[in-house]
């Protein structure tokens, strides 16, 4: 008699990890260009950035930019601790729970902009 395969949360976590790494690699250089160079030089107006952040597409982009890299970071910390032989009981629950809590807090913060 074959037993049913054990269910795992790894596919979902790897999806969020991959999305976070991709978002970090593509979007963070653009944000650095805007916030470190264009805005201080006066080439981008603060009112335009605020208006963009208050639009629906701006809020979606803020959610993606804020949430997915956190999942990638927490996933790296979780597996990095195992690589260094630091085994904390329920570390997956701790790290992924913190990422979930952060995601919920960011969601409500961005919606209230």
C-alpha cells in the first residue's frame, strides 16, 4: 500500500523567494537611480512621486517592491542558518511568520497612502 506523498510549503516559498530575487534585481537599480540621483538633482518632482504612489498601479508596485524581497531575504536567512549548522526549533515558522506579518503590515500601510 502506497502512502500519499507528504505535502510541503516549499513550492510556495520558493515562488515567493524567486519573485523577491527577481524584483530586487530589476527594480532596485531603478529605484536607486530615481531616489539617489534624479530626485536630488531636481529632475523628478516629489509631488509626482506622491501622486504615483497614491494611484492603484503605484500601490501595486509598492506592494511588490516591498513584500517580495522580504520573502527572499527571510528564505535566505532560514536556509543560511541551516548551512551554518544553526538549527533553531521551528525556524521556518519564525522566519516565514515574520515575512507574513511584514507582508500584512505593508499591505495596510500601502493601502492607507
